[in-house]
């Protein structure tokens, strides 16, 4: 399979070089979601996935193309994301001073920061953003159909390829069922992330309903496909994320009630905390456990992380297993299915703060951009991006991101970082730029000064 993986990587790289920048980015996302991340090319101790090959080529193209690189301007959000990357690399390597740690963080940077920078440099205006979302919408429809087929028929063509995984081989592939359906996984590494992908892009696809022409109708078809794809995972976490995203999108119709809804939600949480004899997150996870998943395991993981805060807050465990398995999961390993807790285990409290800060600044940027623009279509995109981020917060409480989801999450952050600069770009275009020749003539003609003072007394 390594030969096939390399061939797919070469084909994806050719598309990344030959297509227009926006559709080259769509091709990169397409390779992420349509080719399993666990199928890699091994070079010594280094495992290279198709996504890493394509995004490295795509970012190189962006840096060498003057039309792309010279128009890119660093924003505060870009700097914060880069700073968080530096924290994740330095803390991990400090705890694991070895070549293996450097290789690990190198792959992590390609999956995350490379994806962010490539998408951030390419999505430079509204037209590019709309074209990108349209392209991804087309790509996800057949993947959603595959998810439904897997759930109904138990035929999982991609999941069988896990036998060819190089770092942890398995001879038997177990198909998991829930509520009479097979849990669809597609080309992803986990059922939850398969469903989470559709939930993440559902808000952006839904925003296309404000486009003119055929896309006004196609947006509804693609949105329904995304919903079916999320449901096919048969995952409580994905279903919970879907509920959160749909509620956020529905709330767009009643934006004036947003503060009331948030205050009411806070009061409801307070009442649930007071009226229950257990922590609030236990109650929430049990309520949203629609697909009968392992909600108690996830709630207990938070309990254990709080109990052992004094052990990991300073520097974490350096990516090593903290040995919590027997405390909440009755297993010999720690299943860290929470992105924030994983950040703490790997990087200490500074890693948790870095991840939290990225979310906070992303939301702040979206709110400011939403208030500045008068473009109804862009307002719909900003609301959808906010809904997607809220959904990712919900997803992060049920699974830690790895493989395709890491790259897709940072692509989403790049869309946020790029789109929040659009109002400033529009404002700069509206400011008339003085003509250099007129300024020189004005400076060398004293009579013009007098005329200006006479005709413009103010």
C-alpha cells in the first residue's frame, strides 16, 4: 500500500501545483477526507501521510508565488496561532529531548501549522472563501452517501485497509454496531471524527443558501447530505455536536435574543449544578448521550484530570501515558478523549491556556467582523463560522484531535483568521489614495495653496 499512498500523494501534489489556488486548497481537503491518514509512506522512522505531502507542496507554492505571498499580511490571530504552535513544540521537546520527539512535532506542525498557513494565504477575499466552500460541499456529498451505505449495509471499504497500517498492524478488523446500524467511519481514523467532519462544515455549507442561482438550492441538498453523514457515524459525540451546531444555526433567525438565550443557559446550568448531586458536566454528558455512548468514561476522565491537577499543570507528562486508565476506564492505557485534557497532559497548563486563547480570539474576531460588515452574505458566513467553532468545542469534549481532524480543525481556524480581515480590506479599498503627481504639483505651486485657502476656508 505504500506505493499506492505515494502515487496518491504525487497526484494530489500535481493538483496542488496546477489548479488555481482556491481549488488546489479544495484538492488538499479532498485528499484529507478521502484517503486514510493511517496509510503512510515509511522512510526510516518517519511516516508520511498523503495529507502531509500535499500540504507541504501547497504551502511551498504559496510562498514562492508572489501574487499570494506579497498580499499576505500577518494578523494578531495568525501570530497567536503561531505562538500556540511554538508552545506545543517547545514543551513537548523539552520533556522528550530526543530525535523521536523532533520527528513527532515535525509531523504535528505539518498537519496543523502548514494547513493553517496554506489556507490562510489562499483565502484572501470573499470570492475565494465562497469558491472554497462550494468545492468542499461537492466533495463531501459522495462521502456522506458512503457513510449511509456503511451504516445500513455494514460494507466499509476503507476501514478494511487498516490492516496495512505500518506502526500498529492488526490482522482482524472488527465492525462496530450500535442501535442496529454499523458505525460509519469512511476513510477517517475514528467514527467520531468522521461524523465531526460533517458537523464542522455543515454551517459553512448552510451559509451558501444566500448565494444566487443554482447554489441557493444546492446548499439545501449539501446540508442534508452533511446531516446524514454525521448521523451515519452513530456516535453520541457527533450527534451532540450536530445538535449544538443546528441550534446555533437556528438561533441566527433570532439574533436579537442571543443575550437572553445565553443568560438563560447560564441560569439553567447554575440550577442544574445546584439541584444535582454531581458535577454539571456529568449531567450534560448524560443528557446528550443519544446514541448510548461511553459518556460516563468521558465525565470520569475530567474528574481524574482535576484530581491530579498538581501532577500535570506545570509541564504535563510530556506526551506519555499518565497512568489514569485504571482510575476511570478499567484499562491498562489512558484513553484521553478530550482535546483540552490532552493539551494539559502534553504541555501543561500553558498548553491548555494556548488552546483556550485561540478559541477566545477566534470568537472575538468573528463578533467584530460581524458588526463591521453590512454584507448579508458575509454576516451569514460569520455566524456559520461561530456555529462551527461552538460545535468544535463540543466535539473536543468527547474526542482528542489527531490525523485528518487536526488538519481540518486548523483549516477551519484559517478560514476564521482570513475572513475576519475582510472588513478591514474593504475599508482600505474605500479610502481614496492620493495621486503622487498631484501631490508634487501641489507642493511646487504656491498659488495653488492660496487658491485652496480661498475656496476652502474651513
